[in-house]
């Protein structure tokens, strides 16, 4: 479909940012001219009024840059072959890089201010807006070393990123993928093709792809292990150099999240895996196989139901599902539709997938590619969850505090999915549709809670082993991984020997201690949705005021505590796991 064939109501209104390309050009050249002015504050941030003026100028420029950049981004995404959009996009990126160079003195200069000045700034009512930002600077100072030591560490920058690059080369370039037989044609395996094959209903194809993948990675396994061991050593080195007890502590500290959150997640989930084993056993039963293999875990056993809903019908369903959020929230969703925040359908050269992008001072924009599967209906609820999080935060916070952190980024979107699921399950009587909904929910848990926690546990084990002087080798890493695989998936599946090497093909392991955030995200969302459904209005109010409106004005851990989710305790994980077990009970009854 061409964009010109889509009704206007289904296209996003980028004119809300700039009415025309000419207007964008004009703004671009003005911002470009304004950028160097920020330099006039260099060396002056120790003076309160200069600091204030610098911050105001900075956030003014940032907001203008954001609008330039977002407009270009949206235009580029709506039609990738459009030259104007592409041109705007690369120029906006360039402009942003220039800005980063000009403003790069701000954080280090603030960091070098003495404690007396910083603490006076932080408690000054005139500077209230910057209070959290200043507390973060003071916090990070605890791990800043002497100038000479910092210089040495900075000199090693390219060395630190080397391991990721080496892994990229192994994984994307040197991997000797074999050719496999697909529909009678010899085809070279790739990462993309591998994922497709593992979802195929043809068991032989799944098996061939699985064996081919591990044969390829197996042929380079000593190199991968040596590289991963060096990457772990680097993480441990940087943590020790900066005075942290461990690499995991350094990583969680950078999110301003207590280290105990990480260990609590790994421990509590790890101790409650019985329902996951039951889930694997049910999959075996549904598939009707004598032996369930590791390559049988991704094929969907229940087809994505085509709800055959028009977009407007799907949107109505989302409104009903999110009704527990109250009239104000539902009203905002209607505004999103009426005021064209969303770009609904797939059109020629449009970017695939879905996202939400907040634009300060305008409104959020949502890219969709709506067909009519049930999955697509959940995507609407998901993306609008992001949008309203952005909307509430930027409405209630100053610019500097509006952006929420990665740690909580998937919470609001998942809350919406859970609410919608709950509504649909309550009203759905068709057994096939119920099967789909239940398994959709279970898959959410499996992929974001259990699998990511298993990865998180592996990362923790590898770093701890290295720290205590135990060598990380092909044998030791594979042994630990195999143990975890058995622990997480239980006895209903054959633990094919190849799976021992799975650790060697996970790119995320080179950004250590990242994936646990997916697991804490879904845990938090399930708890919040639970409270909304059981407590009603008071829980909604708390969620809107303390979470959706909080942006990045506090530590993400504190924000979650404010809505009753204390990730340092067992309770939230237990509630999430109970929800999983309950859902599984229902699905088991249908087979
Ligand atoms: Zn999302």
C-alpha cells in the first residue's frame, strides 16, 4: 500500500512538530548557530547563577534538538526511500554529535566541584529541579579516582571495547555456517535463518539448523571462550579499579539500583522453577513427541489467532481492556487516536515493527504495522503504554527529570499488556482463543523472566569464578551453562549436548549484567497490574502519580518502591511466579 492510499486518520501528524520541511530547515540553521553559546559557561559552573543559566540554555537547546531529530526520524521511518527524510535524519544526527562535543565539559566540570559547593547546590531551593541530577553526580564521585588514575583508565578505552568487536567478527563474519537443505535447496545458514528454522513446524529442519549452528560455533569455541574470559576479566578489572566489591555491583550502581536486587532475582526465581518444568512438560504433551529436544522449544504450539478485527475494532478492545486505568487515562488514549499520534498501517518502504517516541512539548508518536493478529492488538496496548508514560512524565517533570531510565522502560508497556490479557481472558469463551491467550502470557514469562534470569545467573557465575581465580575455559563455562540449562528446563526435555555451548552465541554477554532488567521489568509490571485489578482506584492513582509521572526524577528502584514493588524482597518475584503458575494451571486443563 502507498501512503497516499491510507486515510488521513490513520497517518501520524508530523506537522505537529514542524508544519513543513522549510520550517525544519529554518530551525536547523538557528540551532546550529546557537550551539557554541554553551561554551561561554565553561569554567564558570562553580557560580550558582552561571550554573543555572547554563542548565537553562542547555535544556532549551536539547529540546529543540530533540524536535529536529524526532521529526527527521519519523519522516525517515515512514518512507525509507525518501531522500529528504534520509537527509534530515543524517543531518540531525550530525547536529546532535556537535552538540555533544560543545556540552561535553558540563558533567566533568560539575564532578570536579568541591563537596561543599555541590551539597549547597543540592539543597538550594532555587536549584530544586537539578537536585536529583546533582545527587547523581555526587554519588558517582565516590568511584572517581585521582586525575592521573582517571587518565590511565581513559587511555584504555579502545581496549575495553575490543572484546565486543572480536565477538562481532566471530559471530557475524568468521562463523563457518554450513549449507542446509531447505525445501530441496541448499541454503547457507545465517543467524536470521536459524531463528526462522527453529520456529518451523518441520522437525527435521529445526534439527538440521540446530546441529549446523552448534557445529559452526563449536569450530571456533576456544577463541570465543578466550575472548569471553578476557571480557569478564575486563569487567572485574574496571570494578576493582573503581573500588567496587564486584562487577555486578558496579553495573547495578550505574542504574542506581541496589546490588541486592540482582541477587534476589536470581535466587528467588531459581528456587521456584517447578512451574517452568511443568510448562516444558505440557509443551511435550501438546506436541505429542516421545522426546522433546532443545530445538523444539521455540516452535509455537498454538497458532497466533487472527482476530480479524479492523483497527478501530482492535482499538476499542484495547480501550475496554485498559478501562481499569480510569477515565482520564482512557480519555488520553482516545486523544492519541483522534489527534493522530499513531501511524497505523504498513506502507511501502515503511520501517517494520513498532515503537513509541516521546517528543517533548508536542506529544508521543507511535509507529505500528497493524495487520489483524492478536499479537498486533497487544502491540497497540504495549506501545501506548510507553506513550502515556512519556506523556505523564513530561507533563509533570521539568525537562531534565522527565526521561525515565532503561531499568523501568518496559514496565508501563507490560502493565497494559497484562491488563488487556486479563480482560480478554475474562470475556473469552472460545477454547482455541483461550489457549492462545494463555500461551501468549506464558511465553512472555518464559522469554523475559525465566530465560533472562538464567542468563543473569550465568553472568554472575562467570564473573564470580573469575574473581576467585577459577579459570574460565570452554570446559568450565560449558559445564556451568549446562547445569543451568538442566536447572531451568527440568527433566521433560532432552538436554542435547550442543546446548552446553549456547553461552558462546549470546551477544548480550558482552554488555555484562544488562539482561536482568528485562526480568525485573516484567516482574514489576505484573505486580502493578495485580494491584490495579485487586485494589482498583487507589492503586491506579498511586501508579499514575508515583510511577507514570515520575520520569527520571528519582532512582528507578525508589520509584518502584513508591508503587509498592520492593525488588530487594522476595514478594514481587513470588507474585509474578504465582501468576505464571496460575496461568499454566488453566492451560493444562485445556489439554
Ligand atoms: Zn516496549
